[in-house]
C-alpha cells in the first residue's frame, strides 16, 4: 500500500487539499532570457480539491510562476492574472500557500516528475542553429536548477502580484 502525500490549507472558501500526484502538476509555459525579457520563467499549474463547508468538493487548477534572473541568484514567485494560486486569499492564506510551495510542493514526486519529463522532452528536440543549441542548453540548465530549489529559496522569494492597468475615465 502506498501512502499518498497530501497537504491542506484552510481558507475562508473551504479546505484546499493538495495531493502529490504527477497528473496534478502541469508545466504550462517556459521561457529563457531574451533581450526583451531577461528572466527565466516557468508557469506551473497545480490541481487541488476544494472542500466547501464539508459538504461538497470541486477540483480546481490554479497557476503561479517561478522566475529567476540570468545567474539564478534571485528567485521570484509571480501570480498569474487569472486562475492564480494566490488569488482571493487573505494574507495568512497567502503565507500558507507560499509555505506549501516551499515545504511541500518542490519536494513532491509530482513536481520532480514534471520537471524531469520536460528535461527529457527538451533533450529530444532537434536543433538546427547555434541559437537553438543555446536555447536548449539554457532551458535544461534552468530546469535542472529548479530541481535543486530548497525550502529556504522559496520562503525567501518575493511574491509579485500581476500589474493591473487601471481604467481612467475621460470626460
């Protein structure tokens, strides 16, 4: 019998139940530094169950980014504009979510499996130009660095909220 590793966050909307299953972790986007965007960036989706008032549950998938500068010395967590893992949470719940990412998520088999699958996929891609080779090398280096993240790395990371444009009324 296998024990399933799970974590729970109590929110005002109910209990968020996170299971360590490979199919619950999705890598949605992956970027390496360019002239226009000098950061490594990966967007993860995490599926969880929301148990509301002990009566019913729904499965949800929400997202967040892990960003690093070119030399991997600065780590930032970023919220997505929609379906954010941090959205509609008070400060205590946001702190619990960040703690979940640092103490549990980056240690899960699902996280490690998703990154290893991505590394394998990138390694199998054909390259034609020196730019392709550099992109492939940088991508693999970033993914391998993500496998080395520690709880302290995540706990020390700043969480950035998305920049929202404010509508201005012109009369």
